[in-house]
C-alpha cells in the first residue's frame, strides 16, 4: 500500500475499527531522502462527487497524486471511500487526470505532479 | 413493530409507504429517501426502530446510512471494508482493471494463468454491494449482519458504526470455488438468525450453497445437500458448494422448516437444512423470491418465471403461487395483478410477508408494487410506476 494510503488508512482506522490493519513500517516516509520543495498542485473534483461531499477546488502540496488526494482525505475522511476501493486503488469507474493525461498507476496513484499541475478526479459515464 | 409501513428499495431511492387508515390494503407514499440513488437493501431494526439503507453509488462505491427511531436526518455509518488482499491475488486483479493509460497496449497486460496450476482468480477484495442487511437476535441489541458481494458476511456489534468480515467463512477453501450468480462475483443474499438461538445463523450464497454456524460464526458447515444444480456437468450437479439458492427463508415459528427458490427449482427442508427435497410447482419452479409463512411451516409463496434462460412470467401471465401443504400442491393467484401480457420479474428480496402471515407485499423489476390482505389470494396495485424494485419489507 502506498504511503499516502497508509496515512489515510491510519486516519480512517482511528474512526473505524473495521478498516484494514496497518501494514508494518506504516510511518516510513515514501521519499525519505527527497529534499526537493514539494510542488503546489491544483486539485479538482467533478460535480458528481461534490453532490455527495462538497469539495471546493484547492491547492495542495504534493509530489504525487496519492499525496494530493491524501490531503483531501485528511480534511474529509469519508471521501476516501468514495475515491478508493477497499484495497486503496482508484475505484474502477473513476479516472484521475494530471494535466490532461490519465494516471498510469491506478493501484498506488504514484504518478508525479509538478508545480501548477492540474489534477482532475472524474467519473466515467455509464448507467441510466 | 406493527407492520404498518413498507420499505421499498429501488434503483432510484428508498420509498416508504404507510397503511392508509382503516382501509388496510391501501398504502400511501410517506417518504422518498436518497432520491435517484440505487438502494440495494434496507432494514427496519425491530429491536430499536431504526432504519438502515444500503446504497450502491456505482462510481463511488457502497454506502450505508442509519435513521434512528424518531430522528429526521439520516447519518452515514461505516461501510464494511474487506481486509488487505494478498499481493498475488491483487496482481491478478490489477491485470483485469479497465482503465489503463492510453499509451499502454492491452497486449502488454499480464494474463492470469489458465493452466490449472494456480487457484481460481480472486475478485478484488473490495465491497461491491450490500445484498442483505439483517438484525441479530432480540438478545443482541446493536448486532447487525450484512451479506455482501463479493462473497462476504460482515457483522457489526454497534449499530453499523464498525464492521468486521467473518474470516472463518471467508477463509474456507470452498469460498474460492464460489461462482457469481446474478452478479459477476458470488454474494451472500440471505442471512437467517434462529429465533431459538441467536448464535445459530444460516446464510445462502449465489452461488455457493447454504452455510450454517452454531457458534456465532466461529465455525461453519455446508448444508445444501439434496439440492441439484442442473447447469453443472452431471458428475457435479449434487455438490453442495455449486448450488445457487436464489433466496432462503425459514418459518419463524418453526425454523427447521426452510424454503428456497433455487436457480433450478424449489427445494424444501424440514430438518434445519440437513437435507433438501426438490419440489415441482406449476406454472414453473423457476424464480428468485420466496416468502415463508411466519407460523405455518407448510405454507410459502413464490413469484415464478419461465426458466433461467427466459426470465419473464409464463405465457406473459404474472402470478403468485402458494403452497399450504409443504409443496405437494400449489395454487396460482392473479387477481389484481397486471393482465396478460405482463413482464414483471420479482427479485430475491422483492416478496415479503408480514408477522401475521396474512398481508403480503411484492415489487417487480418493472416498478410495480402490490399488496395483499388475504394471504396472497388477491392483490391491490399500490403503484405501477416505481423504479425497478430490489427490496420489499414490512416495518
């Protein structure tokens, strides 16, 4: 499980005993020797998500998509279950775009983000 | 609980109907909760009067909400969460995920091995649907059971605030052999708590037979012997773990009397599920729903369709069947139901009987809702224009 998800699970677990147990080394930093300044990206959630949980667009300090999402999850813990499945991967019918390109790593959301990257969390269109 | 309310879970929300005064077969809609959202299951807890609604938001997953007795605002409960999946299983699942980077050719994805040397691919250990919600026994306030897809049984000891997967059943090697029935992955749709002993719980799986515990879920045993799965190769048709009981109900006053509407017909047990006997009914033995009389173990109702490959009423004539002699004979009732041709289908949780055994309610995939006050012999149309109905219960 990726680092941001571990942190999110930790927050979740404090509220919900049925959350998965924390893996070992859960406090290990993902980039322990990365001393670059973290970029400020812009995070947007589609209106269909905001129908359930209001989430104004915001700037987040993050090096990767998972770190960006973890910021939002920290503010609104219920959001995690709307975006990620039980194993911490991106839900099957959601997509995340970074600067117009779909993320490559749907399981760990490790795709990097740059300063001024624009991260969109959207849903696939299906159903009736 | 006086059975004067109906909970109707539909593709577009949870509807509540209330009995309309003295006319006991007249119901009026009193509430529409979660407008536009699919409600896969609902529960009125007889122990404290609270309501629960399980939503399936599709893109955003499964959610569970609770409305305490006397409250006006629903509040979100925790949702059952599966434990971390072993990495090898997760790798197989990742290869099957639909969204990949456009630059990545599908050919580069790893195909799961099909040479028989590896176990059957596991579904992603992630909640797809709460298929049924049931209250624990009257001596277990706050305890809830949730039957889920994929193949899970969860228990909450605190009104849904936290949930725990029952590992003794989940970890049974037979669970890996369960097949999807109705949905892509196997699921638990029936949970029966024994009124004589709350530690005795019976669950039914599409497709994985019938499992029982006598120790609150610490150990389980398969109890689908006698069922017959005509869809399997001949040498495997009587294996209990391949059976697809669409719905299992018991007589509350005589819980050893069990009925199932199985994928391949109607089966009955009079010995607590140790042995099942096949029953032939007219116009058909195929269907999804069954309601068992709360006091008369020989009485049950069904809503038949032609057969598994033809899931519409026989000859377009929508009927309810009833047996009062343990399945030896069946009566057919159509009074008050739509005229020929009608194409209503009643899902697993779409047929309910009240605590007296005289009032019934039934909802269809076409959005029809009917009630009966004469033990199913005649019906009153409450609405013909609801969304597709998944769940009907008296509350």
